[in-house]
C-alpha cells in the first residue's frame, strides 16, 4: 500500500494530508470574491477561459460571508465535526489593492473551526508588498497559495495566451517557498500541440521546483471561448478518457510522493461544456484512475528521481 494513504489510494490525497495535519476532516469552502484578471484586461485572456473562469460555486452572487455560511451549513449536516479552509477560488485573488486584500482575507482567520486560508491566483500578480503580507498571514494561519502554470512549455503558454512565461512561475514559487508558504500548482493535460512528453516534463519541472501540492486537470472546451472556435475548426484533438488516464498514471509515477494531489480531474460546469462530456462523470474518472494504478501495480513516486539537490 502507498505510504500516504487512508483509503487505499495509491497517491497522497488532500484528505490524507489534512487528516494528518489537523487530525480531523477538513473542507476547502469555495468562495467567489469577484476578482478580475489582468490577462482579461490586457486582451482576450486564456483561450479556454469562459466568464472569467467562474468557479462552480452555488450562489456566487451572495456576499463572501453569505457564501461561506451557506456552504458551512451544507457541510455540517453530513460532517458536523469537520474543520474549514476558506478557499478564494474564482478569478485572480491577489489582483487588487493591498488594503482590499487584507479586508477580504482576514474575515475568517478567527472564525470558529477555520484552520487556514487558500488563495488561487496567478504568478504575475503577486507584488513584493503582497508577498510580505502573505508571509504575515502565513504566521497567523495555515496559508495555501494556488498558482496556475498549466504547462512548463513556453510555446504552449504563448499559444494558450497565458500572459506569463515559465520563468515568472519559477520566480514567484521560489519567493513563496522562501517564506515557507504552501504552494499548489495547477496543470492541464491535453493542451493544443502538447505531446505526452510535454505533460511528463511539466511534472519533472514541478518536482525540481519543490512545490507542495498539485491539481491536474483535463483540458475541456467551454462555450464562447477561443478554444471552442479552434475545436470547431479541428485545429486540435481532445484526449480520450483512456489517453487521459494513461497520462495521469504516468505523471503520478514520476511525481515526488511528498506532493499532495489536490485534484486529479476537471470539474466543468455542465451548461457551459462542449466537450469532452465524459468529464461530467467525475467519480467514474477517479475510479478508473484507481483501477489502472492497481492494474499496473504502481503508485505515486514509483519512478520519481530527484534531479536537483
């Protein structure tokens, strides 16, 4: 059995990590602070982005406090003794004035049963002043910063109009890690023109960078996006479910076993999705990944090799 497992998974789940750290069930509570995105303001944004990357959040027009309380009430019905981490998920959550960020992030630090904060953002929107503030925040609570990378291939980042290069990601991760902040990277499998080698190279890059967690997504096509036009024009092909599972298993084999797997498949909004529709059956994808790892008798880190001291 994989050493970081409570539920027979062959990779280190977020549930395992939280239970080990807090000795309790912990939930990330998704919140929409209605943050904007510099990439949207400077142009069309990432080619796959629809509606400013709106998260799958119920009642996202409510205030932050209303969103938080509604989510907590739902979770407590099933898990009354659980703990919570407010998760600023939608948009670029450091793209605002420092004063506004302080007022938003510090709402819940002392809230009952809150044990941390998670902030999703971009590597090109964290100034030195914000870095200093995040360092202070990390001393008050368990702070997680989630950063979109998507690929370690600069050609891919340019094609998807990401708005930053790999070096920008490297630089900010190193600064965050120098401040002992927990860093999670987002990657996307199946981006246009990427081969299996590119997706595996992204994992090796993140191993060397020393990230703490990872979210692995499958590329999907949403309505009213540049990617949808490319898909209609047959400029690229989406991975099949079998291809995606094969690549994910190979990525997990390469991945440092100490890295927490926070997500291993996408979670598209049904009404906005064009393809692939198999992603809507999230638990089937998760189960098939588990089955394939058992079939191959493999686990996270089986082929991991440290390349940088």
